[in-house]
């Protein structure tokens, strides 16, 4: 799941032409927090952080998780 969240963030940043620092600024979170999520240092990004990132990209949480990246995950990968 951690890798799927990171992949989805990268995908959305590319679609919206955002840099890591640019998204962090829009989401009002420290760039280090976003870097930790993307580079796998954050083992469990919180829902509040994901919501802030979604707000920064002007999307809903539903839109964030509505991706083949998540629908292809097996249940064992989510646990």
C-alpha cells in the first residue's frame, strides 16, 4: 500500500505538472514529509496527510484512490 500511495502521488504530480516542493507548498506540509512518503521512509502515511495532499492538488480522496494502482492490489498487500 505504501508503494501504491507513492506511485499515485508521482503519477498525479506528473499529470498536474507539480514538483515535490510545489505540491508540498500547495498542501501546506513540509517537503520532507512528502519526500518521506515518496521515497518509502514513511511506512504509513496518515489519512490527514493524504487529504492535505489531495486538497493541494484540488482532487477528492475518492479521486486519489480511484486508480488501477489501488484496484490491482491484492488483499495481502494491503495488510
